[in-house]
């Protein structure tokens, strides 16, 4: 029969989850506190998510919406710039291929 450990108390689990959300790696926490990486993953999942899903400090709802709007605008501007580059290259080739007409009136 495999040897099992008594369950960790809720305060210990919460502190480990907080450390993980603050940026500490699963591996370092597991080795330092004597629990498994999977246990920490499970505790994080049950307590409301992973470090990447934690809200970013300093960004409110309005700022997030503005950031998303600006990212969309940058994407659009980059697409337009690429189209204009291709058009300029095409017109440059056309101008070089077509000899100019002289008008001596």
C-alpha cells in the first residue's frame, strides 16, 4: 500500500498559490516546500486560476479597452503600410518599364 501524506492545511495551500501567482516557478516551490508540482497546479486551479489569468496591476477596464482598441488600430495601420509598399514597388516597376514620351511641340 503506497504511503500517503496527510492533507496540507488550507492556509499553507493559499500561501503557496500566492507565491506561484507572484511569479515563482512550480519547480522551485515544490522543492522548497516539499509538495508536488501537480499539487500546486491543482491548488491554483481550484483557487481561481493560474498566474497568467491573474489581473494585471494598474490596468482598469477602461485601460484594457483602450489597449485593445490601439492594438487593433496598429494592426490595421501595418496592413495598410504593407499594401502601400507593394503598390509603390509595382508603380516603380511600371514606370521603369515604360519609356517616357517626349512632347516637342
